[in-house]
C-alpha cells in the first residue's frame, strides 16, 4: 500500500511541475530586470523616462526593479549576470537593464536608445516561438572564456 501511495504522490508531483513549467513558458510577457542604485544620479535621471516606458508596456513586459547598492543579494545577482554577458575588464555600473536574461543594456543613454527595439524584438521572438537575440550566445561564450582565464600576477605566478 505504501508503494502505491508513493507512486500516486510522485505522479501528482510530476503533473504539478509539468503544469507549472508549461504555464511559465507560455507567458507572453517579456521579463526586464532593472538594476539600479539608490544613490545613482544616472538612475534618478532615467526614472521619469523609465516610468513612462513601463506604463506604455505594462501589459507586455514584467519589470523587476533590483536595487544593488544597499541590497547585497541583488548586488551579487547583478555581478553574476553582468559577468555572463561582459568580461570582468568591462565597467559594471548602474543603470543596467537585462532583457529576458539574455541581453544587457548598460547606461542611461544606451537604455533610452535601445530598450524599445530590444523589447519589440523579444516580443516578436515570443510571438513566433523563436529565440530572442541568438547572436548573444557567442558574445556570452567569449565573455565567459575571458572571465574563466586565470589572472597572472606580476611575478609570473598564476592566481
């Protein structure tokens, strides 16, 4: 009897997981993670523009606001995500936006110039069930290879 209950429980758990995954995958909304700092004047300058953008796309985009100066968990996530797309030699700063965990836009002017086109591209990819920004995979591979390279100390020893 215990064996049958275990099987039923296992099957029910798998069914719930499949339904949850299917529901999450079927979301038509684009996910935008906005990394900002409470004391960042560039972030403060971007805020009115971003507020208008969010209102315009509120039915099509899920915006996650992640403060990174005071919140250490968000800061670590930001660092990890940044190093997925850029090398450790690139300048990491706020404001930064990541679209669909695939592509980052760094800096106020870059965000203003490119965010709408990137959101439109991500929406189109979702509508046609295609990959958003496939070219980003090669960029990410190169960044990760550079980030994985050992640092060389001045005396020639590896770290």
